[in-house]
C-alpha cells in the first residue's frame, strides 16, 4: 500500500497509474479539471484499454463542467455513465486499474485539490479492497443496490457510521484527525468519551469544543485519521451527518505502521504551523474574514502564473502563424487582455468560491 500526499505528489502518480493500464480503467469523478488526467485517459483508450467513467450527476457550482466533460469523453469513445439522484451527493473519488490496483482518494481531480490543498489518497493491490471497489463501481454504474462485503471498505450511507464509530471507539492512546468539519453529534460525543478515557485527541479542521486547529498554509481537503500510531482511515467522508448518512462517500480502514508514521509526522508538522480555531459564543469556529481569504488567494494565483511573454508569443503565433509579422496596438491589446483575463478569473473564482463555501454548510461538501 502506498500513501499519496497533496499538494506534494500532484497528479503525477495518477497519470502514471493510468498510463500503466493494459486492459481496463474505471474512474469515479466528482470534480474534474486536470487536462493531464483527461489526456492520459484518451491515450489509454487509443492503445486499446477499455475506459469507463462514472461521473457525478451533480455538484454545487460545477455541473456544467461535468456535462462538458461527459460530452468530450463520449465523443472520444469512452463509456460514460452518470450517477443516480437517489442520494444527496455522489462524492467518492477512485480509480481501478486492470481490476487489481485501486486508487482511493480523498481529493478531487482538480488543481485546487492537487496543487493547493492538504489531502490524501492510497494506492493498494489488496484483493479484498480492490474487489469491493469494483463491485461498488459496477453497482453505481448500473444503478443497482450494493451490499458491503467488508468493514475495511467504508461506504456511506451503508456502513460508514458503524465502521468509523468502531474505529474511533477502539483508540487506546491517540487519535490524529484531519477533518474539515466534524459536526455529527454522536461522533463528537464519542470523541469526547475517548478524551475522558485518557486518549489524546487532536483535530486539524473544525470540531466544536475539541480544541481543533485551523490549517492556514494550504486549503484543507483531507479526511484522514491515525489511530494509536498503527491504524489508518482515509476517505471522502467527514464525521458529519450528511456524509455518513445521506451521501455516497468511500473510504478505507487498514493497519500499516509505515503509512501511519508518515501521516503522523505530517500531522505534527501541520499542527505546529496551524492556528487555534477562533470560537464564537455558540462553540462554533468563526469564519475567516473575506479580505484575508482574498489576499491569500490572490497571492497563490499570482505566484502560480507562468511568464507572460512566452504565453503572449504563443498566442500570437497560434492566431497569425509562425513567422508572420503583424502590427500590434499595444494599448488596445493590453485593454483587451485585461478584459479577457478579468472574465476568465471571474468564472474560475465563482466556481471555486461556491465549492469552498459548501464546506461551511451543514449537509453539503466537496
């Protein structure tokens, strides 16, 4: 089993996995804007690999992107299906390669999650987990019922509450938790019971009355728990009611001292850099001021911009043709580029803000 860490690993491991496929690729998508992954899927199709994509029927603020993705994949010859609408969200993320390798992810196939967020995934060839993932994918692809075959494969709303409650209850010494929003009353009570029994519980994210710390250096999109330095949960579900009981969420529970150690080391580093969450009078963490958020976003965006001269030269060559000398009105070009960039940024910011805002709303998420 291998741990994927974001934003350190990016999409490279996913592209390599897709490129390694010989026979089949099954991918479950909630959000998607990584052209590298799309290109890898098309390349796989071109070399004879059967590619199937199961795409969420809805996500807040991003449905038009999903529908456009469906059209592109269908046009290329990829088998595409849309999830049912019987649950509030189909929020799981995974890839199965050749029926024997599972990429189970807490992060989406997006720039925000892979380049600017703390999140995790695991790659495993454990036959039981891979087979369960394939069974779930097939059931949701065909919109048929799925029955959990093992507690190690955590699926909301079927066995998540039971298995995650048992996972937390079994802690003897320590629980290290990454979670954007722990708000489920039963889970909060269970964690408080563990604290009362002497278990050291630390949370990076949001958790009323548990002394959580807020990650500030990157966006938090992780759902992960390390128990007693040996056992791990990684998945798409937070410890809140909707993600346990009314949405399709997918995770795995496993024992691996090496991966638990990796996660614990990173958690401790993040913990030292994190800030205590500001708590309002009602015991709920206060929201970050919008100006502070805007400044951090603007800085991250500008730091990530490529040099403008090569981009402009490439655009001119594409429009006019290489080697063609055309007159340019610099003032007019500057104003036009400003308008075009402003429009593109507005579109991108609107989608991302709607996505991130979902984290603040009970019963919704990313």
